[in-house]
C-alpha cells in the first residue's frame, strides 16, 4: 500500500500562518505539525512508500520532510499549475506512481486521531471517512451513500448526506476506475474541479463504503479557528487514559502490536496481574510480579504500570476511570466472557469505551510457551514453586497422582467460573495410591526405587510441584538419602508421619495396633533430614498422628511445637472424624503461637469443609489424597462387569472416554 498526501494547495485562508511555509507545516501542538503527525501515523502503520504532491513552497516542504528522518521513502511530485488548478490535476501529475497499488489518500491539511486512521488502514474494503453524528458542513464535503456504498461526494449535497472528510483507503481495483476517470477529466481540460467530481461519474463501478467515525477527530484545518479547535481536541485526546491488563511473562509480537495500537488512543496504563491471580488460573509465572512489571515499564508507549490484584478489572477501572479499556476480541466468548461483561457495565457508568482488536496468535509464542513448560518442569524451578505458591496464594491445593496419566489429569484439569479459572496447584504422590496401583498393600512394601520411578513417570509429562508421601521416613539413616534423592529429582515437599513399626493406614486409627514415635526420636529424624538437604526450597513436613491415635489435643500441639523447633518446614494435622471440630481447634491453638509455619490438612473424612474456610482459619495446603484412585477403580470394575454381563463391549461404550480424548491429554513433544 502507498500513501498519497495532497499538499499542493495555497492555504490562503490561514493568513500569516502560511506566509513562509505550506499549510501542512502548521504546528498543531508543541511537538507536531499537521504533516509530521500524518507521516508518523503512516510509518507506524508499516507503510513505507509515500507520494506527496507539492506546489506552493515545494522546496521548503521537501527539506522539512527530510529533516524528520522517518523510515519512509517520499516521492515528491510538483504541480506547476498549483495556483490555477485543483488537486485533481496534482493527482494526474502523479499518476505514474499511483498505479498497481492500494492507495491511502488524504489531504495534507487533515488531522485525525489514531483510532480513525487504524480503522481506515485495516478496512478490508475501500472506504471513506464520514460522520453520522456531526452536523452537515456548509462549505465542506458531504457524502451520499446508498446500499452501503458512497454514491456522491461534494460540497453541494445535503439530502440523505453525511459529513465527510477526504481520508480514503482505496483498493487497487476501485482506485483504477477512479484514477482513469481523473485522467480523462484532466486530459479534457477539466482541472479546476475536485477529484470527487470524477468519482461521482464512476461511483457505480467503485465499491467505496462509508466508514462512520462519528464524533472521533477527523477534520481539515482551513482557518485559524479550525486550527484552534483541532489543537484543543488533540490536547483532550492526549489526556485520555487507556487501560490494558496482562498476565504474560513472555512478550511476543502480538503483545507489542496491541500495546502499540492501545498507546495511540491515549496515555496507556498497563495492569499487571498479581502473582496470586496468575497462578490461580494459568501456569506458574516464570517471572515474579515485580519483574513482569519492570518488563512492561521498559516498553515505549507505556505511560504507567500498576498491579491488578484479581482477574476482575473492577478495582482498577473504578480507581483510574480510563476512557478506553483495550483487549483482544478473544474474550467475547469462553470463560472470560463474564469479565468482559463486567468491564462493559463498569465503563457504561461514566461513558468509557471498550476497544477490542483482533486477537493475534503468534507461532513464536507457542514455541516460547513450550520452552516455558520445559523450564517449569526442570528440577531446580519445580522444587521451589510450592513454597512460592504458598507465599503468593496463602492456600494451595494438591490432588493425588499415581501415574503419568493421572499426573496429566491433575496438570490439565481446569474449571472455569465467574470469568476465572480454578485448578490444582500441586500433586500428591500417596504411598497408599502408589501401592494400590501396583496391587500391593500399603505397608511400605513398595520400596523407594519403585516409588521414585513413579515420580519420574509423572515428572516427565507434567510441570506442577510434587508433594511426596514419605510414610514414616524409615530409619533416620535411610531418610537422609531419601531427602537427598527427592530434592535432586525436584520434589518440593516430603511428608513423614510420627509412627514406628510396620505401617498401617491412619484411617484405621486404634482399630489396628499402631505405635507413635517418641518426640525426641522423630525430632532427630527431622533434624537429620534438614541437615542433608542442599537447597532452601525443599520442605520437610511433619505429620502428627496424635488425633488419629486419640492421644489428645495437647499431645498434638506439644509435638507440633517440638517438630517446628527441630526444623520441620510445615505441620500436617490429621483426623479420621467426619466433623472438622478437632482440626479447627488444633489450627486455632497452633496459630495463636505460630503464625508462620504452613499447616497441611487432608480432608478425606471431614470433607464438607471448603478450601475458603480452611484458608480463613489459617490452613495453607489442602491435599485431596486418594479421590482419583477411589473413583477410578469402581469405574474400571463396572466396565469389566458390564462386558461380562452382556458378552460384548457395546453397552460399555457409553461409560468410556473416547480414546482420542485420552490421547489429547498426552503432550506431543515427548
């Protein structure tokens, strides 16, 4: 596409303002002239070829354009009869440079806001800017449209007309028809009329649609009064505020493109989602909030960067009252639709507008996301994410996984609600579920080598932090090596219980013989594990069995205090009662003395309590310890019985997930 800028007029109505240079060089602000603004907008749109007609002060104009040092090639075409002809003859003089291209045509005294210009440039059709809201001008252009196309343009039309400005995008096929008629006019001596007179005779063969810009700035400057009006409008535009929100920690060309467009609407304020908001609905951020904030602060065109604490825009819209909120059009449907609707209702309160640009996918971004996932799955990054997630969110959730495919279910399951998303933060590798998947009893029969293989299977295909069920931890001498191995693999936390002897599942309580370890011995085991670890990221959690074994609340609290003093990074309190009262009591009493150490709960029995209530009471990790196993095996057993009953597989099909859906869970880049 080429731009055609018509600057061959005299501009006498500007008085002394055009006594030494052409009208297009008139200053409209302390830093811009009409022409410098036009050329900047042209180059920002990616247009590199400009044809400019000249006449009056042509040398001054050429030198001025060169002084701007813009990345654009300008072909100057002088109209030697500028004082005797209209711009139709200037176009005729430049005709050889204007064939075989789409053309962006504008008069050199035209000032328009960037949103108008962008709409013209991005129009898929030939178009002319009109306004359905402005009053019809007495002496300026008006356009008459019929059946969605401009039929006539001129100063004399009033009936069924709209105010119009000479800013056009002309596709090659439409421009050829008009240009041929311009040439016919000029070659027959009709050179003192508007180019639009030629258009009016061939409009039926030119599909130029009216582009209604309504009250947006798009105006010619013919008089000092026009200059004052336009300059005032530009000051208002420059003081507009624009708001966008980002969660990304990887910038690609789609991001920078929409930022560039948004900054052309006014002062751009970027809201960066808090770490807690990002981790609640997306993958764990590679960069923490402060670094993501600094990344956007370094971008050209960004006026200010602020924190957006939640997925909802409400707080920041009410605080900054932006004239525009900008977003890609991909949120018009899907889980973000409620957020969009909330934004629209908030803007409607004070007359703000939502501007949506076409969503721009980027293949490079897909590749960067793959790299990000690879980084997040690396042991060093993965290990520390659980501790960071607790700091970000206050409460994290973990779901049990006992194989690569169950790990992928935990990794990829997302529930969208209220414009946001919920997902699990971590995975729990239960000894019960691992043993059960192997058909073995849960008595620490499955050795660590086998259990480490399960970790490898899950880590190979997922990225989320792993909490490992270490049972009793075994002998202190063995536990030291377990800690070192888990830490090296990238596991975030190991939980060990304060029992000794042959392990029995805690939910049996006192129904089977179970022996609780002494405080001193278990503290020594914790201390040995802490001395063995190499990083600060790895966490050892002490699981207290006092309530399970009915040893009382005071015993549980005494042990908790001692285990923390021995170096435990977290405390897990367990109960097999269906009512959560004793869990709540423990948390309240522990928190009265210790506000920092994370508390872990496994609400298998007391399963009516919501995560929100746990968080309000001071719990930091909620583990759903065996639900995938307990739902998976009955489903498989039912499928087997159905086939045996019917002597075929047809009746089982409706119970089955399509194999294609299962395959889609598995990453293709393995």
